[in-house]
């Protein structure tokens, strides 16, 4: 795990989103299967034709430990991109998580695997393996462009994409935001008078 990834694991998606001015938030419909999941790593990208999932196996084969599979499934909610067996392969290859603009199946078995999956939901229909699809190409997931190697951070609030060229700057801005939030919380922690003082100051700034 790189130093960037270690630092990103300490940051919530909300602070990272603020650092990026809310410009790279994946569609809120893509949600984690468990609220406690928190992923942070580099994207291995997959672009699939609708209903297909064959190229996903290629991505699993080449993915490095700690990477995150980011799958452009065109928002299809009919056929699953992965079931519990394919997800078990991801876990066995030490992939960190799966973010998919599509659906999975075998949801209970996948939850039991305790492997972080962020998806549009579930279906009962398996994906096809007729061919097609590409790996390590630019993709669009949840309305956001993702390049191979971009940093992905996901938690219960959602998923954020960090362009790899901006990761150092974004980490610094997110850390600064958390520090300001902590100072603000302390400022209003000792009763109503402090809250009133904070509100008067904030309102005054808005009117200025």
C-alpha cells in the first residue's frame, strides 16, 4: 500500500468531496453492501457491453493487491456483473473492492465474504460471457470519468474519484477541512451561548 493510499484510508469521502468541490462524486445510487466498508486505492478499470461480464475475469487476473475494480456496466440492472464465486476470486487475489455501475447477485453470500462491493443493487440473472469488453481503458461510472490508476475512495456516504495527478493536493485540502471541522465543533461544544455566537458570526459573514 502506498503512502497516498494509507492517508486516504484515514479520510472520509465527504472531506475528499469538499476538497474536489463536489465535482467527482459517483452517482449516489451506487451504494455499499455494508455501511462499514471503507476502500481507498487505485482503479483497475473495466468497460463491459450491456449484459456481459467476461472482461471482468481479465481484470481480476491482472489486478495488483490493494487495487479496486471499477466497472462500467452502462447502468444495466438486468444481468449481474458478478456473483459470489467471482467476488471470491477478487478476494483471493487480494483486490480491495469492487465499484460497479451495474448490479451483482448472490448478495447474502457476498456479504458473508465481507468483500467491499459498491453497486446499483442486485438481480437474479447471471451475466453473459459472449465476448467483448475492455480493461484498463477510460470508463464512466456513475456519471464520472475514471482513468486507470485514478484513486477511488468509498464509504457509507458514497464513492469519490481522485484524478491521480491531484491526489497530493486533495489529501492536503481534505486534511485541512477535517481540522477546520474539528475546530468548529469545539467552538460550539460548551452550550447555547457559544452556538449563538457561532450562528451570529456565520450569518454576519453571509450578509457581508
